[in-house]
C-alpha cells in the first residue's frame, strides 16, 4: 500500500511569489492534516480536514495560506504571496476515520515539502 | 509557555547502551502520548503510543507516562546503530486530533 505522498519534495521561490503544495493521503483515509516545521522550532499543526471539510484550521498562520481538499481525496496548500518566514518543511499526514474508544488513530506522515523563500 | 517541552540537545551513545529521552507538557487535558521516529529526509513514523498514564513496552522500547508530573519518557534498551534518528514526542487530546510536538532529540548510536 502506498504511503502519504507529497509534491514537490523541494521548492525554492522568491518572496512575493505563489507556491502550491500537494498531498495525496493514503487511500481511504478520511482525515488529512497539514503541519509545518520552521528551522529550529517544533513541528506545528496547521489544519485538519475530515473528508472535504475543514475540521480545525486554528493553526493556519494568516490569510496568505489557503488549503483545499477536492472531493475528500488529495489536498493542496497554497501560499500567496510567500514571505521569508514561510520557509520550512511542510508535512502532510493522514489517518483513518475516527474510532470509538481509547485507540489512537495513527497519523501517517509524508516525507514533507521543503519550502525555501528567498 | 510551550505546550510540549523537549530538550533538543543531540545524544551520542555507544552501541548497546540505554537511551533515555523525555518530554514535559503543560496541558493536563492531553490523553494520548506518542513517540515518533524520524530519519533524515523522511516524515515522522509512529514508534509507540500510550493512552493516559502508565508504561508500555514493545521489544527494546519502553514508554512511560506520568500525568501527575506531566512527564513522559522513552527508553531504548540495547541500542543499535539503526536506532540513530530523531525522536519526537507528541501529544493529543483525543484519538483523532491535532498533534502537539516537542522539538525532537537527534540520537546517534556509535558502533
């Protein structure tokens, strides 16, 4: 079974440009998460989709970031216009539909997209 | 105050040694406590998780959670060079919820 895939693996853009990151979750996973790691900091949550709906977008830093999940399948994260502080590694993760009880629904992570804004 | 504190200092140990890692947290509502392992240029992968307080053992790995002290630990026994990676603690309120991560510890096991 294929894991979570992300494209591109690395993107270098200039300040003010637009970049779109893509994430393909594991097939059948309803939950999709975006996280970001800025250099020297911990991985931070950005937002959570359940199917095509945004369940929690409390971690989105500002309105320059727009996330979509078409038809509950793949997701895109657009940064427009990009700023220097947006540089970092953007991770996508997916997990199965929530189960009752005490089970942790494991989040499977993709390899990340390394974004460099010059 | 950060939600999760993990001293990010690198750790270098000889093969066969015990590796001890820990995190503290501030949100007493966290119920799920995870340890993720991350190899270079890869995404984090789940190593172990614990629900609420207690210990959990999986082979050479033991995870401990002390909710009264808001302190979690990971022990790696008989460490191997293949254990060389970054170890991240993570926590969540529910089983299907956003994760709060620590900064991670880079562990190097020297043959």
